[in-house]
């Protein structure tokens, strides 16, 4: 099966900072998605983005399918952005191990 | 809409016991999924269903069974619980919908709150 690698594994930022999270796939994938898991364990779908760029408020995502990677941008971070960010893809919805983001007030 | 609901929230099982984790959705989604999440890890797909009467294995199906008799419900059955099945279990649903100018179909997943299962 495909391998999904996310980087960085951990990120600590001051409130107001910007960040870029990366997701690499070992093979071409469909159904590429980004999720946020908050500190209470709740999972929220952020983007369904098999290709191209999407924006939702302070968050945006870009997938370059031909080069098998996707990026998640978070601008003007807030403490509520803390948690773990996962990307996932493929028909079997393979998840990466996530990027743990901690925003300091 | 309640969205995706899961019961129970917590459960402790003894080795060898059986149980069914319940999942229901009221959004008329035809796709449903079961995942497990071990500590510090991403989710792994156990089983999924593309509609009533249709199920298929995911990445880690061993030790589990599912059924999908209705669009709304997708229960997950553990027959002989083992300590390796200690995990948090998430149910999710989705539906294919047009992605507008981007073209193609989108399948955004909506997750339930999870069931924390401990097998001792």
C-alpha cells in the first residue's frame, strides 16, 4: 500500500505566527483530505483536495498531484488551532501519523 | 441533525468477550467507515461500506466484522476481544457530491465522537 509521510511531526508556535504543514505520498492518490483533531479528540474535515488550491478563512491547502504532495497553510495562528493535523488519501483512506501543533498564547 | 453518533463512549472488556460498537448517521450518506486510532498514531481503516448491503475490508480488518442493513446504521462487531484491540474507534460517513468548478466528486468525511475501548 501507499505510504503517507507528514512533516514536521511536532510544531510549537507563538500565537499570530504562520505555518506550513506538508504531506508526501509514495504513489499517486485520490480522495486526498486534511483533518484537524482537537485536544479533546474530535476530528474535523478541513479540506477535500485531490488537486489544486482551496481556502477557508485562515486555512488554505494546495495539492500537487503530479508530484505527490500536499501542503496545509495556517495563517495568523490562534490557540484554538492547537491539536493534530492529519492528511489521508487513497481508496483505503490511508492516514499519515500527523503533525502535532501547539500554539502558545 | 445529530450527524454521526456512536455508542458507547467508553467500554472495558475482558479478553475473549464480544461486543458491538454502534454507529448511526442521519444525513442520508451512503458511504460509512470504521477506523481505529492507537495512541500517538493516525487512523487506520477497518471496514467501509458504500451502501446498504455492501461492505469491504480496509487496512486492518482482522478481528472485526461489520454489517450494513440500512443506510443509517453501520455496527462494528468484535467477536473475541484481545488486548491488541484496545484503541479509540471512530465511525465516519460521507457522500459523493459535485465539486463545482473544480470538477469531479468530493467525499468529505464527517466523524462521530469516538468510542474508547480497553481490553484487559
